[in-house]
C-alpha cells in the first residue's frame, strides 16, 4: 500500500461525556482477558462513483452521537488493585483517522481481499495496547483511488467482545443513515444491572483456571513462529454432502453435529496432519464459545464486556490422526454444548470473587505447542450500512498468534468462508494435501 499522511487524526468524545465519574470496568470474563484489541475490517465499494462516498464528516458525527450512549468507549483504563480496572477520563475520546491511498480496490476485490494482497497492518487504527493513555476504541477510514474504502475498528478486549462491538457499530450506522435507534433495542447492559451470578455446587473452576502464586505460573510451552493467513472458501452444498457421506460411512446419525462443527473438525484434522508434530504431543482445539444469544435474559445481547469462554478439546496428535472427522466433530459439539449459562455464570462468580485475578492462569497460556484456536464470527450479521450500501467483505486481523487460528467469517448464500492463520511450512504442506484441497472451493 502506498500510504499518505492522514487527512485527519483526531480524538472524538461527546460533551455529555466530559466530567463523568469513572465507572468499573466489566468483570466476569473481562477480568482474565489480555490487553489485546479485536481488529475488524469492513470493505465498502463505491459502485456508483459517488463523490462523497462514506463521507468522513457524516461518519464522525454518527460516532460522536454513538459515544453519548456507549461512553465507556471514549475512556481509558485506570489500574486498581488485584487485576481490577476502572474506566475514566472520558474527555480523551476515541481515535478517528482518515487516510488516502493510491491502492486499487478492484485489485483487492479480484483477490477476495486476500491477506497476501491487502495491506491490513497499515489500515489498523490501534495496533497494540501501549499503556494507560491508549484509546480503548479506534476507527480508521482508508480510501482507495476509486473512492471505495476499508473501515477498520479496533476495540480493547477488556471492554467488549465481538457481539457488543457489533451492537455499537450497528447503532452508529443507524445514526449515519439518519435514523433514530430505539433506546429499548440499543443500550448498555452492565454488570450492575444483571442478576447476581451464582456458583454451581460441586464445580471446581480451579481445574481450568488455576491460581498460581507470583513466579510459579507454568512456563509457556507455545513457540511463536512466522505465519501466513489464507482465506479458504467452501461450497455449502458440497460440504453438506461431504458431511452426510462421512456419517453414512460410519452408520452414525449426524443430527446433533452442525455443519460448522463438522468443518472445524475437518480443518483441525488437516492442520494437525500438516504440522507433522510428534505423535504424543499436544493437538488441542480451543473453541471460543459465545452465549449472549442463548441467555434467558434477553438484555444480555447488549451486555458490556465479554460473555465468551474458550473451551479446550484435548487430544494428542496421534489421537487426532486416528479419529475420524465425525468423531472429532462430535467432541466439538459436546464441548460447545457443555458451556451452559449456569456454568458460565458460575465461572464468572469464580473470577469476580477471586482475591487477585492476575494470578489466574487461563487455558490458552497452558496449551502446548500444537494446539489450534477456533472462533466463529459468522454471527456478524447486523446492519452495517452507513447509508452508502452494505459492505462487500469483512475480515478479522490478528497480527501474530502463538497458536494456529481458524476464524469462520460471515458466509454468503452458497459459500462458507474462513481465515486460517498457520506457520509458513505447515500451510505449504496443507496446500499439497489432496484429501483436503479437493473439498475446498477456492483459496486466496
């Protein structure tokens, strides 16, 4: 990307935010979330060559009005004791940037917005958390030479997960379209508004999230290596037929296994084979499960914070290779269904009542070299039209990851699209695996 100096770089807040007192940062899962940003990019095509397409002033105005409702986004983290935080300094605002480039949007589109073609790192608003003055939220509009653009969102993970971010963006888009969102549909549902969470009798969360005194936490067994990101597209009809045939061969019903779980198992088995790790080494699959939509309290769709849980499915390399795709798919299904609302709230209670959450070791840090992560972004289906038309593609971005990442994107009518981030040697071997590639529609 041929980058130019920003046309605009400013910090946006609302007059209503100035002078507000600090509020507690979200608790529960947010307490054990790292200082990382969720990076999401949307691509908008200027099909009709409108001169003021995705007008920055209009979007900036919508952002300011959105901050009036979702004011914690404008603040900064204030460290307290024992791993707790407040959010304050709301006058400092969110980061808003506009950049022009000489890049060709149609070239990006022809390559399905491939990570090999699009300069994603240059388009991020906030790359990493650098300290207490770092914004919790940022937006960056990158315009190409034909007037189309990419819009990148960066949100600190302690503040919100992907579900709440999607609500924030949806509200802002409605304002930009000139609508007046119903306060009953869009509001901040905070920890203080929820019913008190309770522990589950007989459940010991210390097994999955143990407390370790300072200096006694287990050494990381993950070895970060250079990686590549590729986009794999699967035809839904072909994948459905493949799933039916796989279960038919085993004479086992597949009713309780979703297409996504089957795809996750297929990818996990193929990636494990491609990595060629020792047979007795770790090959866990870490599935990130979100339960906003399943909660009996329907207001949880607007919950500020994180309502997700990474659940590890433990296997060795040899076990993954020996098991059928169907067996692994069932394990994924069983593990995800085990994450019930009472279990999640019991785990929240465990975090909330811990004397020092900084001493809690998460499953991610304990995973051995060989594990893989799976996240499902297919629910990003809100209305993200700023008044100029729906986005043509959505992409996630993780600059570096200690484990391979499989991210399922919002799918088209006939296609399921996912992003695979894997070390460079293994991904080359994966591309040579005929048993894998024959089920892939296209790769970018």
